[in-house]
C-alpha cells in the first residue's frame, strides 16, 4: 500500500467501543477509522445495532473508501449467550453474517474476530487445521460465522483469538481484575486445570493492523506463545507485584469443573500462533512480560498519586 492509499483508505470497526475496539481505534487513529458502538457511546463513534441495522444502508453507500471491515461486535458474555441463545444469535450469527455479506457486496474485506470457543477444550494448542467442535452456545455461534466465511471465494480474514489480557487496568483484563480483587482482600478462585495461551491486547491490535496493511487473508490464530494453567498465570502475576500485595493474596485453587457456570467451559483454550507468526514475522509477548508491564503500570500510578498528595 502506498502512503497516499493509507491516507485515503478507511477502516470500519464494528464494536469500536469494546475492550479490543477502543484500543484498536486509538492505534489506527480517528482519521483512518469509522467506529461503531451499541450501548457505550464514545467521541466520534457511530451508533450501530447489528441485530436491526445493515452496514449497506449506513456506511457502504456512495464512494465510501472503506477497504476493510473489522468485526469485533457481539454479545460476548458466555453465560448470557447460553441463557438467551436466540437473542444472542441475532447479533452474533445473523448480525455478523449480514455484515460480512454487506462488506463483500461493497468490495470490502471482512475481518471477523473469532475465538478459541470454537473448540471443545479437550486438547490444545489447537491449530487452524483442527476441525471446529464447539461445546458452548457462544462457540457454536462463532463457528457458524466461520463456516459461512469459509464457504466464500472472495478474500476474507478470520482472526481467532485466545484470552486477551493487557498491561493496563481494565474491567475486561483478568490480570488487573486479580490485582484489584487482592487489594480489596477478596478471595480469588483459580482453576489449576484450565489451560490458556493469553495474548496481549497490543499484539492483537498489531495483528489486526497487519491484516489491513499487508492484505493477508485466510484463517489465523492470534495467541500468546506460551500455554499455561490459569493458576500459573496468577502466580506469574504475583511474582511481579510488591511483597505486600503478594502476602495479601487469598487464593482458592480449584478445578474449572467446580466453578458454577451456566455452561461448562472448555478446559484447554490454548491456540497455536505458529501460522500467523510465520506469515507476519510478528511475535507475541509471553505472560511474564505482560505481567511485568502491568505491575510497572501500578507502581508508576502509585508514584504519581503519592507525588500529587
Ligand atoms: N476479550 C477477549 O478475551 C476475547 C477472546 C477471544 C475472542 N474475543 C472476540 O473478540 C471480539 C471483541 O471482543 P471484546 O473483548 O472487545 O468484546 P467486548 O468488550 O464485549 O465488545 C463487544 C462490542 O460489541 C458491541 N456490540 C454489542 N452488541 C451489539 C449489537 N447488537 N450491535 C453492534 N455492536 C454490538 C459492543 O458495543 P457497546 O459496548 O457499545 O454496547 C462492543 O463494542 C468478540 O467477538 C470476542 O468474541 C475476545
């Protein structure tokens, strides 16, 4: 892509108000993006409900200059999807497929952000050649959209993510949620038998940007480099926090099967990142580096608030 192409092209981010969407839009910049929200408005955001509206009517009219549509929208609560399968399917399946079809009709490359929930969690890390075998309602919905895309001959991307974590506090970041829970002296229940391959949100943003800038198409897993049990991720985090916080941690180590949920979760959620790493030359941060950066963030915050007093 030439510099002038990059200046004139637009990227449509559906679900720009979500955890990943906000970070992606901040990275790509407002000049390059048109970003939507559903219930959480943000400056420059455009309201869009994929259950009741069509991209073709709202964004893909005239000379739109949109080259890629990144689909981050969805009802992402796993139990919410299980409890309201039809309502969630209207957004997660029908809304996503309508968006994909509208994008392709307008000559725009759809980038569907999928998830490790398309697998049953019996074994891992799963690769792009493993057949999907979902056990969650949410996973069945993601698999239905993947199947639709894979039947199409026009260029498309499926970016299949594992657990996304971040080196900054956010209610959707399990690492900062753990630190906050310890600070409140709450008990953390943590599974020894759930395997994750957590990926840094900035590596997800870099991967999505790579698809746009390099016109790479196809199915790619985007995951961290190192599968590890959930309890080991928590212990890694604790090894980077201060001694007071470490001493205050109250942890109940349990099996994933002991945690009360509407639908039993897949135990091995890890994905192999090899195909994307080979295609892009990009590597993803290991858990210890992400945990170190997050605890540094908290230390800097403490210094700043002490200086302000
Ligand atoms: N975060 C992870 O660990 C993770 C892991 C694997 C896969 N993924 C996938 O990555 C994608 C984004 O994840 P995320 O963590 O950023 O999710 P998120 O924070 O829950 O964001 C979901 C986005 O979808 C929008 N949305 C909800 N209902 C909508 C509707 N009816 N029409 C249009 N937009 C609607 C939300 O808008 P409002 O907030 O404005 O309502 C929000 O922008 C999801 O598809 C998820 O499955 C995420």
